[in-house]
C-alpha cells in the first residue's frame, strides 16, 4: 500500500488540509469511541472489546483502481 501511495504523488491528496484533518480525527477518535460503546452494549469480553476498538482505529486499505 505504501509503495502505491508513493507512486500516486500529490494527485492522491486532492482534498484540503482541514478536510483531511477532520477525517483523521474522526477515524482515530470518534470511530473508536463508538466501538467502545458498542463493545459495552454487546457485553464483549475485555479481550474482544480491545480487539474491536483496535480494529476500528486501524486505517482502511487504499483500493487501487486499474483500467486494464
């Protein structure tokens, strides 16, 4: 994924800094907090709850689109 992102260069980031910062804040703070609530609501074990929050905080893969 990192090599592909490097190959894209500046064309990959067509959004502004404020939009990117807000998206990162949502992904790193808001989404994991929602998952904490869901883990408590579904009464997950400590280990399962921590795994769910960690997975929620991880970045998603960048899907590469190729026209072959």
